[in-house]
C-alpha cells in the first residue's frame, strides 16, 4: 500500500499537491480523532469478534 501511495503522490501536479496539503491541514483534530477511533474499534472488533 505504501508503494501505491508514493506512486500516486509522485504523479500529482504541483497544484494538486498544494490542494492536498490544504485539505489535510483543514481536518480538525476532533474529526481526525473520530476517524481513528472508529478504525481502531473496527479492527479490534474484527480481531476479537465483539
């Protein structure tokens, strides 16, 4: 997956890179925490079958 992401990032134009950077920086800490918590809970649920 890391290779695919690097390949995708390398294929972006400078304008697309700047837009991606702005989008990433606009994500609030609260939203990021919600997404991370949701993903962790999903992974734990898959592993331990809750």
